[in-house]
């Protein structure tokens, strides 16, 4: 189980008619019950959508049927968009 599995469950459990959701970093930390790494606030690549590779955070939202649509690292929020599979 990944540190980000709770985020995957959270996104999976959102109502199916909800097509996007914006979460601030603090809310994500509450969901995962842990702090985000410093790179989440500094590196845009941390938030990239990735199906292959080792970025477990991206796998958590993509496996739940979402992609990262926009991130504002200064304001500390991320918008996820539901994808159809």
C-alpha cells in the first residue's frame, strides 16, 4: 500500500457527476495523514500525470480515474479532473 492510497480512495469515492475537484495541499496532507514532500511545493514535475514510472503519487490519482489539471504551487492547491476510462 502506498502513502498516497488514501488519496486514491478519496478521489474514487467522490460523486460520479463531479468532474473536477480542487484540493489545497493541507487537505491532501489530512487525507494521506502525512506531509507532502518539499518537492510538491517546488517542482512542477512532482504533479505530472504518469502512468508508467515510479511516481506513486501520480498513480494514486490516475488509478482512481483522475488527472492533474492544474497546480498552483505558490497558492498550494491542485485541481484534479475526472477522466473517463
